[in-house]
């Protein structure tokens, strides 16, 4: 048995591992061509051992890094450990073999040291187009084959020899080969860096020292996670909600039911009772997405980086105490070959419902209802020369209020953690113009002692005819308030043509919608719920929200019991303290 390492060596190796993962992520997004990776950083990267455990992860999208062990286990069904050779490079995106969803293609390379396989360097990134039935994204399709290229443990390099036929196949089966092939090259460079740095780490400290450090670090993270779970009273905690529709069968909502079972130092998330799988791509790969949502939400609730007093390494240890149940044939565990590309809104809501279920026993760590959705828009068209242009955009939303502060406004909440795309980049490269991009002001966020975050509104105008696919939800079920807070606001999407003057409302999700010159697509994200009694909110904060345009004076009065008077001081409004005290007394009676 290898001797336990001293704390200093452990910290040094642990810091080096995290640095490697960060370097891998930086190389990937800095070298990529498509804006979804280059600007939004829709990616994940890290190192893994030969048992497919996460040793370290980049500080990027939680969805990606948590799914990579599933990719590796899926690849293992085709490539056993003893079949790997130095110089191999494998692509994988099979939704029923560990993949998060088919556009997220993983690049995996083995790491050898002194002739022995010691682990893997891997990353995954969202590709802008993999040849699906509609450009960029897809929702209303019959099966996984209609999602585009399915790459099941395919070798792009075999012992360092490039597979030219596979390169040609990928290039010939995407609408935007210049972007996709460039992004693959960036992924390969990132994985190669991981291989090299992992080898250098072992050369510097010794193979046994590094591997022992990874084991101790995983055990430490596991102990910390179990210690936090053990503080939650044993029992079953329930929450439920619903999704708008499946993208085809309109006005037929889909239930989501969550039971969180806490027993000692472990926890189980049971999704029994949630919707059966649907006939569109609005299903969720179990290993690559459903399980990852559970891993994420407990890491966020219990081991948050910025509220923990010490550093807790992000690795496989945080996953071990958590298990997930989702019946086969349900929306969270579909049966192949059901399509499962449009899966993010469901896991956002699953994470949000776990938070809601645990709110009574974790009041200081929970939030009110978050937007808990995803506005993922695929704008596209055909250029005069016959080539396609495709642009993927992730729109921000908002978080629910917290125990000590307002919910953050216009952010990538919960599992997303992607960045916005600069409007200048959009205008320089694509026939789209952003007419509006600002904090949502048509409805107030959820009122409370601490208010919910305000959502975003973004309007994109087509300069040429084109197409659009939009993946979103929560146009019907508003984010909830907690502990006396009020609910937030649902989202909406409308299309206005500046030439005809016509405006129409659209469903949250649709595929391959034809757009015309002058069509302005406006997305209004949900706003978060409030935390605590609105009548306990500091009147000065209510005034600030009026002055900042988050709420109107009538909201201040009706929701918060704050009376305002018009003043000529350059601001326009001030709190009438006496009238406010009287009004709040009447509202509490």
C-alpha cells in the first residue's frame, strides 16, 4: 500500500492538476473558431484516471466536465483499456453511451508514462452544426439519427496516424466546415496539452506520488461532501413542476417530480413520476446529463467555492455520495433510439426543483425559484454563394433571491455558466443586427425581502431571409417565491417584422422556422422569485429599484408597501417614511 502523502505535497500536486485543467480549457476556447466556444466558452476539459474518475476540471460549464466520465465509460464499450496506444485520438458523441447530447463532441487522448497507460486527457465542446435536420439545433425529430453525425468511439488518429477518411466525412456532413474543423483542431491541441502536462507532472514528482495524490484528493472531496450531506436531516423531500410542451404537441405540459432522499451521508434523487419520454428530441441522456444535474446541484449547494472556508478540489469525490433514479422510458432516461438533443431545460428545472425540495431544511443555502431554463437560439441562412451561415446564441436569464441578497440579474444561472457573445462580433460576421439588449422591464421580478433577479430581453434582426430554431421553456410556470416571497415572471418570445408591422407570439421551442428580412426576434427571459416577506424589504432598496427601472412606483406600493412621493431633486422619487409605515401596518393587519 502506498504511503499517504504529506499535506504540502498533496496541495502542490492538487494545484498543478487544477492548473493543467485550466490551461486545457484556455487553449480550447482561445483557439476555437465558432463563437459558441470561442466567446461563450461552451466547453469542459480535464484529466481522468484509468477507472474514468475525474481528477481535475476546468472552471467552465458544469454540464460538460461532469459528463466526461460518462463519455469515457461509453468509449470503453468499444475500446477497452488494453487497446489504447500512444498517439490515439478518439471522438465520441453517442447520447446513449455517456454523451451529454450529440452536439457536444468529446476528444479523448490516452496518457502513457514509462510505457504504461496512466489516464486520459479529454475535453468536450458544443459544435455549431453536426448536420442535423435543421441548422445548428434540432427539436422536432423522430430519433437520434436525425440529430446529425453520431460518432461512437471513432479514432481520428490511430497511433498518431491521421484518419483522413474520417476528417473528410465530418467536413462533408456539416453546414459550416470551416468552423467545425477548426474547433476540432482546437480540441485536439487542448487534449495534447493535457497529455504533455500530465506526463511532465509524473516525471517531476513520480508516478506513484501523483496517482496517490489523486486518490487522496478524491477521498478528501468525498469526505467533505458526505460531511455536508450528513448535516441535512434524514428524510424524503419533494417538489414538482412542469415543462411547457415537447416542441410538437402544443399545450400538453410535461410533469417533473423530484424526491430527494437523505440517509446519513448519502443522497438519492428520484425522478419517478416525471413525464414519459416524448416523441421529439426533448429527452435527456441519463448518464451524460440527468446524473450530471444531480452532481452539479449538490456541489453548488453544499461545496460552493466562494462560501467554503478552504479549498475543496473539484473531482470525482463530489459525485460519489450522490445517486439518481429515473425509470427507463421516462423523459430523464429515454430508451434508444429516441432523440435527446434538446435536453438542457429539463435538467435546469430538475436542479431547481432539488433546491426547492431542500429549501425547508437548507434555508440559508437555497434560492427562490430561478429562471431554470435555457434560451438556446440557432440563427442561420444561406449566403448568395450557396454557403451556410449558422450562429448559436445562449441568452441570459436570472436567479432567484437568496437568504441575504437579491437574485443576480441577467446571468447564466445554474448549470450554464457560459458567456455572452459580443454584439460587435455578431455584426462583423453575420447578417444579424441586435436592436435591443437590456434588463427586462415589462414585468417586475419576484418581490421579497430580497427580490428575484431581473431577466434579460434581447432582440435580433434578420438582414436576409433565414431560419431559426429555438430551445427554451418556462413560458407557463413562473419561478416560485420562498418564505413569503412572491413568484417571478415567465418568459416569452415574439417576432416583429419592421416592414409589415406585424407582431406574433411564438412558443418557447420550435424547429426550422422560416424568417424574413426585417424579422426581429425578441426573447424575454424569466425573472427569479423573491425570498422572504416583501414588507420586510428596506424601503431604500425599493426606491433604488424604482430609480433603476426594475419596478414602477405602483409595484413599490402594491408589492412592498412603500409609499413614494415625487420630488424635484434630479431623481424624481423619494420614500415617504410616515406613509410607508402606515401602509405596511395596514397591509400586515
